[in-house]
């Protein structure tokens, strides 16, 4: 018998094995999903995941990910500040003369300055699940799921910074482990990366309950990107998603999966260990594979349905492919909101 293999904590009502995501139903035409699919069609540059993983810092990895992603697009998403005229006020000493309305001066013989409302900035919050099931990799040379999810969240924050959006962070385990309010400055980027680099896996998680607590801390109409394997009681998760939806937030779920969870292509049996509870079970892989794949497919379909029910997007990611779909999802949501 092989040595024990530590595997992620399984979803409720499923055997204690990693999970496989079968192809999901075809998306309906129109709506946010169609917008996201449009971005996917032109946002798949040939990035080398191993090269990204070998770079010495998370900041550098995320920036290279974004540069590679933008290089594969037909046009740059950078639009600069989008502003809308709000009102006039009297000119004051030191005001920028470029903001003076000279036509109005010609009519009134008084100096007035145009005031604007910034309508482009979006608050983007990355939520990173650091439960024990995320601390899993099937190959020693690959990223584990936390490392991969951290790269996806950092990439979205880097892209948000380029767009002039504010970005913040929530780290969730059995409770809210860390929280960083959304800002958009260069100094905030360094703080953000520092917080991400310090994350460590927790023994267990309560994703649904913690997301509800997180929802109370963030301002309305934010974009919330949750990176997790979502091995959680789906009724508790559904309650949290509804709470975020009622707060006016847009949602993107990034389901981060290791290839062995997706395919369960283990040829031999062995002892499987639940990463969060420590429970052990001896199994012959070939004998249980078909049942496992069926249950995991149903779990993933139901999980996606919970996100779609609140108007959110759901993006499955594998740790053996660069997370460019996560960046495309952010851009699709941003263009929809702005």
C-alpha cells in the first residue's frame, strides 16, 4: 500500500476524495456570462505558468501575469480617469487655470472653475480562502492551491491598479484572518502584497459565516472576488452570497482546483487523508473513480448555480494553467459596471 496521500477536505455529502469538475452546461446568450466569454476569446496568451512560479516575488509574478494577459488582447483596457461634470464654483487663488470655464467668464465676467465627479473608480476586494484543503498540490513542482489563488488575486489587484480602481483584501479561515480596506495608491500596493505574502493555511474554514462578517465591513457596490475551492456547506455559502448581493456587490467566484481533483486519474489505491479533519480512508482509486466524478460534477454545477442565482460570475481555474480567465472576469465586470 502507498504512503498516505493528503487530499483536500471534501464537499458535504461526497466521499472524502478530491473532486473533479466535468464540463458545465453551455452558457446562455447575453448577460454578464456572454461578456465574460467574449473576453475569454481574446484573453488567452501563451503564458508559461512554470516561469511565473519561478519568479522570486508575488509582486513580480502578478505583474508578469498581467503584462502577458494584456499582450494577448487586441486593445488595452486602460481608459484613464472617466469624469463627469458636476457643478461650478468660484475661482480661488491657486486653482488650475485649465479648469476655468472661459466661455462662462466671457458671459459673466467672473471666473468659475468646473467641478467633476469621478465615475470610473471601482472598489475591488479579493477574498482568499486559506483553509487546509487549499494547501494541496498533487505534484511537488506545481503551485499549491493557496499559492495559485494568491497569484490570481494579486493579478486582479495589479490590473485594478492600472485601471485606477481601489483594491482591498479579505483572508478567510475559520474567521476573518486579515482585512485590508480598498485603496489605489502605489504605497497601498506594497501593503497589499505584503499581506498576501504572509498568509498561512488554517486548519479549518467557515467560508459562509466569514463572508457574511466580511460583507459588513466593505462599502456598498464593491466587486468581490472570492478565490476558494468552495468545499463548504452550500446552504451556508448561499446565505452569504445573498447577503453580498443585497449589499449591492458584484460577485466573481474563482473555483481553484488541482488537476487530480478535476480528473482523479490515480491508477493505484492507497490511504486518503482528509486535510481538515485528519480522517483516513483506504480506497482502490479505479473502483470509486466513476462515482466520485459524478458526485463532483453535480457539486460543481450546483455551486455555479448559487453564484448565477445572485447575478455573479463563476470561473473554474486549474492550477496547471495561468489564471488569465480571472483577469478577464474582472474586466468584464468592470466594463459592465462602469
